[in-house]
């Protein structure tokens, strides 16, 4: 289990909390992080490849997910690819 951080020392800093998932080892956990944090450290594998699972979903919008389970993509002029497994996405 990861370290427990006292929020009393950060009481004036805005934070977000929620279910998180590591795209490397698929470990799921509850995270608390400063607002605007992009990547979270996974308490299981210690990699910085964890994301909040439901950080911003628009109601009624289609949700795209890679076959590896990741739903965060890098956009390039040639298209979108998964930063977890490197597969180019098709079918948008």
C-alpha cells in the first residue's frame, strides 16, 4: 500500500480525488492529487502511469478506449496513438 499523505499540510491547495488506474500494471486505487495533476504514481508498480478513471466524461458522448484498456491518447498530425501500448487508433 502507498504512503498516506496528511492533507492538513495542503489545506489551502485545491485537490481532486477519485478512482485511479495504472495503465502499466492495471492496478486500481483511490487517489488524491493536486488539481491539474496529469500522471499519478501507482502505489503498486511505482510507475508514473496512473490516471484518474473518470476525470472528465461528457454525458452522452461516445467514449473511445484502446484494446489495452487505456483511454488517453496522444494526437499527432498523422492520427492518434495509445501511449501505453503504442497502437495507432482507427475507427474514429
